[in-house]
C-alpha cells in the first residue's frame, strides 16, 4: 500500500475544503447559540485558528471544533425528541446487539428530522462516525481509533462491511449534492486510510479456520 501523500481529493482545492469546514462550523455555532454567545465562541476560534502554522493544523482544529459542537447539537436534539422506547429495543443493524440508537444517514442539520435512519448500538454508532471522519475529514485521531477497533479482533467481518457500506452510501450522497468534495469513497483511499483488505483477510482467515 502506498503511504505517501494522501490524495483523497482529485479535483478539489484543499483550501476550499477547509473553507467549507469553517463555514459549516460557523453555521453550526450560530444555530446552537444566541448571537452574543456565538460571537464570543467564534472570536475565540478565530484567535486560535489564525495562530496555527499551516492548513493541516487548521484542518485538525476545525475538525475538533466541529466534532464537539455536533455532539452538543446531537445531545440537544435527543433532548427535544426522545427516541421511542420501542425503537431502543430494536437490535443493532450492524452487529445484532439487542438495544440500539437511531443514526441519521441524512444529516438532521441539513434535512431536519427524517426517516433515513438506521438503528445502531452505541459501539457500532461510534464506529460509523469515526469511519466517516477518518475518510471525509481526514481526522488522524478518528483514523487511529478505527484501526484500533478494526484490528482488535472484536469486530466481525459482517459488522465491519455493513458499517463501511453505510458510510460510503452517505459519502456518495453528500458528494453527489456537492456538500463534500468527491473522492472520499474511492477504494484506494479506503484502503490507504483503513487498511481494509487486511481487515478482511484477517477476518476470512479467522472464519475459515473456525
Ligand atoms: Zn452494533
Ligand atoms: Zn449518528
């Protein structure tokens, strides 16, 4: 596998990607807080952001802030609209664990509450978000956690394949609408980021030998 110069973006400008991340962060903070509070938060962000040496460092920081405020929003939405008890009793669609949470394949911020959801247990839900971040946002932090999980021997082939499949479907949908730069779903990129064929090989050997 080639591990030099990650090149997920074939026909996009990385500055543009960073720019749209910053825009997304602004919109998110402004949607979560009243004007004065939002302004203070964004001032603090701008100060930290402008002190950084390069775009890679900036991308990392924007990614961190986006994660943080998306989680805030997720908690807020959960408060407003409690999932039905019957919903929580559905088994995880990825691994079969008996209780689950609702994951929106279509982002609630963009689409509002919608029915394009899957039920995932807490672990598969986290893994789904981590894989997305590792592929789309190029987060090293997320990528290391994904690799740790995939190669722990605790994720079955079937579970991994399902979660990656949903991630790629979301990525294609978002790229098709021009919300993210295309290319994060490329086979070579998935291979480079997640060492996917190695994961499959290990699982196959395990299942074959069982
Ligand atoms: Zn699960
Ligand atoms: Zn989710």
